[in-house]
């Protein structure tokens, strides 16, 4: 038979029911708080991915403008709204799921840089990228702008100044 002293020693090393319930309560409270942060974290990841692909689309279009002849830049802008998939690949056919829309605009005014006078050898190009491909609103009116705006200056270096 087991002596009461040996039985007490065996119980001293174990957790009581109250301690176990308390530990489960603390762990479940922490897990519920962490799970409450998951939707916000997912929204942040989704937004970061959208901005990254949007920047890739803008970089592709700015690259096209930089490679074009200076006199042909206005023709690129006249192509209107262009559509892209979720990986930033331009879509040529209708009926394909569109994720991004983009537009190239060339400023009608000749930009003047600080310390320089305006020159016809300089163009201001703006690329607007929207993650709303259904009805992109590229107007600059209002504070609720629905697109990201990327701009660059293009210089005509082939003409003699």
C-alpha cells in the first residue's frame, strides 16, 4: 500500500484543475486577440501586392515611353485606357478578367525646370494606374482619387538644341 507521504509527493509535481483551467483561459484569450488581427493583416498584404503590381504596370508603360521616339510619345498617349491582368501582363483580347487599367497622359504644357526656361525638347509624361478596371476614373477632380499616379520627364536628345 502507498503511504500518504508518497501520495502527497506525487501530487506536488502536478497541476491542479484550477491552474489548468486558468492556463487554458489565458491561452484562448491571446489566440482570440491574435485571430482578430488576421483580417487587417490580410488587407495590408493584399494592398501591398496591388501596389506592387500597379508599380510594375507603370514601370512597363514608362519604359515604352522612354523607348519611343520623341515625336511618337503623343501617339502612345492617344491609345487610351489599357488593361492588365493580376500579374501585370497587358491584355489584348476582350472577355478576359481585368485587374488593372492604366492610361498614359502627356502634359500639354511644356514643363519648365527650376533655373531653366521652358523647352519644346522636354515633355512631362504621367502614367495613371487604377486597380478598378471596370470603371476607371482617371480624372484629377476631387480628393477621392481612385488611381496611383507616376510621372517622368522625357528629353529629346537627338535634335540639336
